[in-house]
C-alpha cells in the first residue's frame, strides 16, 4: 500500500500522485492540513519537514525523487 502524505498546492505531491497513476499503482493521499494528520505524520517520521512524505507498506521511501528512484529499481 502506498501512502502519500501531502499538502495543498504542493507540486511535488501532485507529481508523486501522477507517477503512481502512470505506473498503475493505487495510493492513499493524506492531507496533512486536515484533522490531526500532521501529528500522525510526525509519529511515523519525526524528521518529516518537506512534502510529500511517501510510505510503501509502512516503510518510508522519502519524497518525490526518492519515489522515482524506487520505481526505477
């Protein structure tokens, strides 16, 4: 399962979602500005400072460029 933690108007968040769609993968998009999602994200990755934060099967992949590298491997 792919989780993309994102925020509105984030171009790299949009790119990450588009890349998943192009590769045929489903993903869950979680907006950090809703509810208490920022606290939930920081529990998963206390070093999260940029968006998106991408997890695959609960493993931190990183941001958009890390996702590109992940798919290339």
